[in-house]
C-alpha cells in the first residue's frame, strides 16, 4: 500500500467504454423483422377474406357399383 492507503497500480479510475452499436446490422434486422410481421399479417388477412378457388377436377355424381351375388352358387352335380 502507498502512503494514502491506495493499492499500487489502481491510481487511474477504470472508465467503462460505451458499446459501439453496428447500426447497419441493427437496421437490417429491424427491416427483416418488419417484413416478416407484414407478411404474416397479409397471410392471415388473405386466408380469412379471399374465397378459395374451386378444385380443378369437377365432382361427379357417384355411380352405382354392382354388388356381388351373395347367394351361394349351386353345387355342380356329377
């Protein structure tokens, strides 16, 4: 210790340096996030307001399929 009660080597006050903010990257991330939010809002709006396009294949009336005969066939005679 020195005469004034301070430790040697700590005479200079430690000053915190301000953090440098990369404004270019910050702006790009804000822009990307804004585009994502706008796209999500547009997708939800379009999903609930725009009518769906009908399918390309027309729906036909079901046809009757002949059912197999459920009666047993007569046994062949020898």
